[in-house]
């Protein structure tokens, strides 16, 4: 599939909302629900109506270098974006599901603008007062969610690299806190 065709597919839901007159559509996703170490990180992104970035895709389908390149382009293009980490002590207190939902809520709240509609990867975020919809596998189906997944993943990976320098010997730079066989 050509990059232009992929972008058109990813922008389908946003275009429908933009055509309804909604100009502040946020995509939200998280990274770090499955690891045994580190924070859960969520991002929210709002793009100007009609704006999309070629190459944006589910962050798990991209190389670290490509994610970093796209993260810079997303930040430069977005109307607003916010990345939030919920640290392990809070995860331990409230559990990983609640922590991931709280991180997503904080990311939306931190945008600096109130979205008119929120697109979320696979879940609904408690406590939001704006309309939202959960899109299953949204990071592979929706441009704004995929962009949020890239920001969340690049931020979490950068945190884990810092942890690797601070706590050598645990291999955080390699496995990013996820379980490994060895």
C-alpha cells in the first residue's frame, strides 16, 4: 500500500468529524501497560483539520529511528499535544488499568485546548466531559491515535534509556522493562 493510500485510510474517521465541523479532534493512546518495570505513558494529539503526516502508523510497526523522526514531525505539526507518565508507585496503588486510564485523562487535560471529540485506542476514559469513542486497534486504524501511540512510545522508551543509565545491569535499554526469555 502506498504511503498516501495508508494516510487516507488512517484519516477516515478524523475527516468525518472535521466534515461535521469539529476542528479539535484528539487522538489518545498509551504505552507501557505490559512491562514489569517503568511508568505507563499516555499521549494526546490534536491536528489541524485536514492535516496528516505520511508514515504515521501503529508505533509497534515502526523502528525506533522512524518513531523518533515522526515524533518530531508530529510535535511540529500538531495544534496541541501532551505526554504524561504515571509512575510505578501510583501504578502499584491503583493498578495498571486505572493508571493507564488516568494517564490518558491527564494527557487530554494537558492539551491546553479542550477537544470537541476524543478518539481513544480500545477504551473509554472515565472523567472526560467531551464526547469520546473507543476504536479497537485504533493505533492501526486512526491517524490521531497512531500519532499519540508514537509520542507515548518514544517518551517511554527515552525514560527507560535514562533508567538504564541510572540502574545499570537491568538491561532497560534493550527490553524497555518488558519481560524477556533470558
